[in-house]
């Protein structure tokens, strides 16, 4: 079942179960995917849907930090609950070992020797991790360690 179809069927189930938080998050996800389809003027592949969901998760994580700094713990907890729901639709996270392997292969492929080559290594490493969820900041940190 395609990711969009799964979101749609889970949305209908959330309506039947009157699960308001899950329903609102699934509607938000569906809307974000639909907006991206309109922008691209074609249906999205599953990996493109994952990229949209990744953006939504990143936005929620930033919101959690902002709410905590502002002393709004109840809103931070709501955002964290939304992250948990979105995460259910994401592919398995890449392990540190997977990331290291992708970086090593990217360094060999690009012939990187210094920090000047970081952009090329990042691009190649993230391409190798395409089927999994990888935190860009974590990958960046590991590339810096490798190149320095």
C-alpha cells in the first residue's frame, strides 16, 4: 500500500474512532502532501512523501524548542505527540553504522580530502541513505569528524 493510501485509510479510521489528535495530524499530513503535489503538478512518489513528512517533523521539533523556551509546556507536549504520529509513517531510521558506511563510500566516490569537499560528501552520503530516515544534522556532524 502506498504511503498516501495508508494516510488516507488511517484518516478514515481516526474519524470513525473519534481520535481528534490523530485526525488533525493526519489531515495536516494529507494537506502538506497535496500542496506539494499541486506545486510539482504531478503525483508524488513515496520517497517524496517521506521528504514532506520529514519537513513536518522538523517543524514540530523546532516548535517544541520554542514552546519550551517560552514556558509553554502543554503546547510542547502536543507537538511531541504530533511528532510521534508522523514518525509512524516514516521509514526506519538509519543507524550510526549505516551513516558511517554511507559517508565512507561518499568520501571514496568524491575523492574528498578536506572540509572544502563537505558539500559533495553530504550530497552523496544523503543519496545513499535515501531509503531511510537520517537526521541531516547528525550526518553533517559525522562528515565533519571524518574530514577533519
